[in-house]
């Protein structure tokens, strides 16, 4: 304070400490500002670098996802082609199997029809022979009945014999009708 001189009308000392303080404060503010700008610039540079790395990382991930989509699409197309080929092959095989089965069934039906026709011919022959035999027996019985009736003596024994022969004749007729019905049913 020895250097300071007080002016009688002014109450502030000379040199004014306010000016010095302001200058020192401005120097410090300038230094802090430069330091802050340097830190902000370096932070900005770091953020830009990290941002660029992140952008590159995101782009790489997008490329990988795109590659996976392409791979999945290729596999889907290949699988679709394989499935179509397998279905086409199965349809062709089924068509051939149906064709062969139809041929086999036709052959089996033809053999069955031939066997049935032969059996029907044999049965007709048997039934014709049997019916001829029954017809002859019926003719013989008819002749006997006519002879018995002509010899009619009024005897009860003769009447019982006539009734027995008539019953036998009726039974033979029923058997003949049944056999003929059976033959007709086999033909249908």
C-alpha cells in the first residue's frame, strides 16, 4: 500500500485493484475457456470416433443380417425345389402303382369269372341230370298212381299208399323247385 496513492477526491486507490483483478480474472477465464475448448474438442473427437465405430458396427450387423436373410432365402428355395421334386416323384410312383394294381385286379377278375363260369356249367350239367332223374321218377310215380287208381278196390291200405306216394311226389317237387331256385341265385 505504499505504492498506492489516494487521491483526495476519489476514494479508490491508484493503480486501481479492480482493473488488475478484472484483468487477472479475464486471463483465468481465457485459460479456463481454452482448457474447456480443448477438452470439448477432444471429447467431440472421441465421440466422433466412437460414433464412427458404432456406425461401422451397426453397418456390419446389417450386412450380417442381410447375408443371413439371403442364406435363409436360398435354403427356402432349395427346400421348395426338393419338396416339389419329391412330390412329383411320389405322384408318378403312385400313378404307376395304381396302373399295375388295376392290371392285377383285371387279371384276377378275369380268372374269377372264368372259374365261376366253369362252376356254373358243371352245376347246370349236374342239375340237368338231377332234374331229368327226378322227372323220370315223377313219371314213374305218376304211372304207378294211375295204375293204383285204376286198381282201386276201395281198400284203406291202397288209399294210404296213394297218400304216401302223393306226399313223396310233393316232397320231390319242393326239392326240385329249391334246387332250381338255388341255380338261378348262383347265376345272378
